[in-house]
DNA sequence: TTGCAAAACTAATAGCACTAGTTTATAAAC
DNA sequence: GTTTATAAACTAGTGCTATTAGTTTTGCAA
C-alpha cells in the first residue's frame, strides 16, 4: 500500500474537525481513521490510543484558544480588554464546540506539556486582570470568577440551554458588564471573613 | 432464576451511584447490570437502552437538585436566599458529580417529562430573583447570569480545575457577593444598546 | 389449577479499542 | 545503484460493549 503520509498533526487536526462536528465524546479512532483513509491500528503509530488522541486534541485546542484570546486582548486594557477576550472566548466555544470541550479537561498534574498549554490561556486572563490593577491574592479570586462565568456561559450556550435565542447577546453583554464592575471592586474590598 | 425484583427506579438509582463513582460518561449497561446481579439484556425491560438510562438519570438528578435548592431557599429572601441556594447548588455538584453532570444535558424539546424536571430547578432560581424585585425581561437575563456563574463554578471545581484548594471557599463567597451586587442593580439599569 | 404477562434469560450480531506480528515503502549509508 | 534500517502501514485476533431476537421462567390473577 502507498503510504498515507500521516503524522500526529494530521491525525489530531482530523479529530478536531470531527469533534466539532459530532461532539468530543463521540469521536472514535475508527471514525478518525476512516476519514483519513487508513485502517484503525495505523493511528497507533502517531498517537497513544484514544486517550492520547484526546490529550493531543486538548493541547491543540488550548493553544488555539490562547492564541485567539491573546490576539483579541492585544493593545487593549480595562473594560475593552475584558470585553474583547470574553467575546473571543465565547466565539471560540460556539464555533469549535468539540475543541472547546477538550480545553476543559484538566491536565494530569505531571503532564508538563499539557499544563503549559493550559497556563497559556490563564496567562491572557491574568494579563487582563493586571489591567485592572489587580495583583497578588485578588488575582486568584478574580481569575476563578472570570473563568467560572465565561466557561459556564459558553458551556450552557453551546449545549443549547438558553431557551429563547434572540436576546442571548444582550444577556451576555450584561454578564460582562457585571464582571467589569466586580473586577473594579476587587482591589478595594477586603476579603470576606 | 429467581426474579431479581428489579424496576426502573432501582436501575436508575444504581446508575446514579455508579455515575458519581466513576463519572457519568463511563457508566455502561454492563456495569449497572453487574452491580444489580443481573444480565445486561434484562435492563431493557426497565429502561430504553443506554440513552434511555441517561435520560432517566438526568431527570432523577434534576428532581433531586430542585428539591435541594428549594429546601435551602425556603423561608429566605434576598442575599440570604441567594447564598443558600448557591451553596446548595455547589454542594450537590461536588457530592454527586455524576448526577450533576447529568443535570446539564439539555432535554429534547418534545420531551415533556424531562423539560418539566428542568423547569423545576429553574423555578427555584426564579423565586430567588423575585426576592430581588425582579420580574419580566430582567429575570431572563439574571437567570442566565446566575446559571452560568454557578454552573461554571461547579463544573470547574468538580473537574479539579482550581489549582490550590485552600482558598476556594473564599473565592466562591466573593463570586456570590458579586452576583448579589449584580442582581440588586438589574432592576434599575437600562438594557445595553 | 390454569393461563397469561412480565421479567429474566441465552444466543447472536456489529462496532469499538487495543495488541501482536507482518509486510512494505522510504530514505540513508555504503 | 544496492543494501539496510526504520517507520508506517497492514492483517488477524481478543475482549468489551450495546442491541435485538427469541426462549424460559416466575408470580399473580382468573
């Protein structure tokens, strides 16, 4: 048989397309192989089984997401930066639902590459918070609040959990406005007992 | 063979225990049957395959969650009600991670029973918002903001996405405090253009 | 006591992940 | 140009899963 010219990147890229199409949890090695015109066991030359493919896909998506967020935030500060990154985050989740789902799986503690990819996303958010004058402990709390709000929104909207679709943009804008208010208050307010 | 005395409730209850134990996406009809001391095909007398079991599990969890939230909110109003329901929501997700995951799958539009179970949860949240004097359109936006924040937090914490565990309670308290501020502002503020 | 419906079963099919072992193509070394 | 080593593909086979079809058994009601 002629070689298919496969490599890890092509396998993961095909898996990403498929994940966005049919859902992250439904990708199988069999379907990826079929789309690549190759037999299933051939994939084991490039990824470490289904679990390895999922890990690779998670890293791909985290890097893509970090790139999108960084590009959106560059040259902006304060509320502008917040809105730009939040919009980019939501847009990525909606346009690439399978990849986005892959970004949420927590890396294994000892998996340096995976953790590095996750940290790249975090770094953009931290930069936005620095624009609010936040540093030290409040950054930790603020990051968690931001992540929770943005992820919760993205996950629910992606799943079609918001009944009427027409006002969703307005709702999201309000959420971001409220996050902006919260962030401006973080520096001043004392920690709750 | 003596009859196992199975019924839909026992099958779904076993699936719930298993989902909390090994994760919602990892439950199989085979493992449920094994724990019930029965052969796999016997389950088809009580649930409509794996998909049917997942649906039943989602309804069970939604009803449980609605009960927990309702019990937490009863007799309270305003910030007290918000904090009580938010704490109950978080506690349910952490104590029953598999069931909680099942609550998030959106019901099929034509699935009346499933939609009714989901509406019961929504109803508690709406009641809390009434305590803030919210009605009409702002309720829609506020519900979405609340759900996104609470679900995002629960989902991330459940996945172990928050690095250092010791300050998580404080972070959550701040998130709720900020939601309280947002909700009190909802009635006054005009919709963003 | 008899008969029926529900609840369990066995058997069989098809799809999946994964492993072992084999062939083949490519590219480097001679 | 030939040889050789390596990597990339393959076939074959195992064990798990969901699902369906058809069969036996049980318990209750007539």
